[in-house]
C-alpha cells in the first residue's frame, strides 16, 4: 500500500508525535508498504527524511516554537500532490490540529481514507467537557468538574464558589490538550493557587477544566476494534504522571496486565469499551481511568490517537495480548478501512 504517515504538527505535543510517527513509518516499511513521513506544519514541503526522523526527541515544545507555526500550512499540505493516489493516511499527530478533527475533516474533503476516529468523534473526544457530559448521561462515572475560561481566574467570588463546590485536591488542565500539557494538581487549593493554575492551563486552551482529584491507582485501557486489550497500571516513581514521567524511560513503572480482581478488571474494560462507543470512536483508542480506594473507576478521558513511542501504552497492551507492533498497525489500517 502507498501510505502517508502524518506526524509532527503544530500542537504542544509535536515532538511526541514525531516519535510516534517515526515508529509507524519504520514499522510499516518493514511490512513492505511504501511509506512517506509528512509533517503538515511544513506545508507542501513536509516530507521528512529518515535522518529527520532519527533526530526527533521527546523534549517539550517552547512557546516561541508554537507561535512560529501557521495553521494554514496544514491546509496547504493536505491539498498538495503529496497525497495524490495515497491508499491511506496513518495519522500520528497528537493534540490540536491533529487529534481534534481538523486534519480529519481536510482528509474527508479530499476523499482520502485515514486511520483512527472520524472528524466528529475526534472533536468530541478532544473536548474533555463535552466528553464528560456524554459520560454522565450514559452512566459512566467521572470526577466532579466545572469548566471556566482564563479570564474567570480574576473573579475571586467565582474561585471561592469553585472551591466550595469541589472540595479537596483538584486537577486543573486545558480542556483540549493531551500529554498533561498545562496541567496542575493542587493538593491544598487556595483562591490564589487556583487562579495561577487556571492561568497556566489557559495558555493552551480557551476553556479550562477543574475536576476533583481522585486518589488511588492510575489505569489505562486500550480498545482495539471494539474489544478491550489488557489493562495497564501506571505507577510513577515520583510525583504524578506528568510529561517528564510519561516520556522519560525509567521514571514510571507499568504493570500489564494490572493486578486487579476479575470483577474489577471486567468492569473497567466494559466501561472503556462503552466510553469508546459513546463518543463514536473508530478502530482504536485508549481510555484513561482513576481507581479509588473502594475500587470504583472514574473515567478521565478517551484518547483517539494515543502515542506509540518506546514508552507508549497501546503497543504494550497489544504485546500482552499477543499482537506485535507491526501486526497492530496492520489491524488499525484494516479496521479503519472497514469503518
């Protein structure tokens, strides 16, 4: 097959996307496909060399770098001859303008098949507040939350009301980002610390999500073709599962399959498949949970384009299920083309 791997992009998760896309590119070539790696942030000149791919690292993207990117380059790229006669686009983008339906809509308009969820499901899953509304309506447990705008941080009365409504430790994060970009955990929140956390998250998103921190275990469940793969427990050696702990080898322990009772395991996997379906996801996703001390799972979010780096979780769960990385990619392509 002639495949374009889309990677890089213009979100704060750009460098993680380069690592995921590199893994996709090399693995698909080993399977005999004709594969071109394309970074849409470069417009019609977006083809990356193997040396470009090997040079990629997981470092965080600076604000200056983000400001230099132009969304119109994505349109220029997708409209270019790079996508002529392509059998399928394997999307390795993460975050804004990649995981939120924008690129999917451009590919839809050109009639080009692509991997993963469609435009609508991608947009809904990226919008954490909308996802939570759908979870609540469908009976999927989710931590109590409110959404505010960055300007609301200056409203001290509102901040006090939020602290009264959601008591205890808080998680403050952008409404439409991933990889814990812009996220803060407040163990003993005050009006001042909440204002600062909202301001930090508001740099990355118009809306900011404030939710109760669920003390307990961190779990994630990849879903492939409507079936749950083995559950993974995530245990950072220090602090919480932030950007550094996610993408630095040796800083987090992963237990796969997670050591859970059969009852809890089945319940969490069932919720993951339901969350995947409720949002209308296609082919594959990864659903994140917190499990409290009473073994009650709370769904955090659904990732429609989960990472596939050396430390990523979907390939780990797939291997536990007997699916090697190349076979996993072939299955994602098959499921995407059938949908």
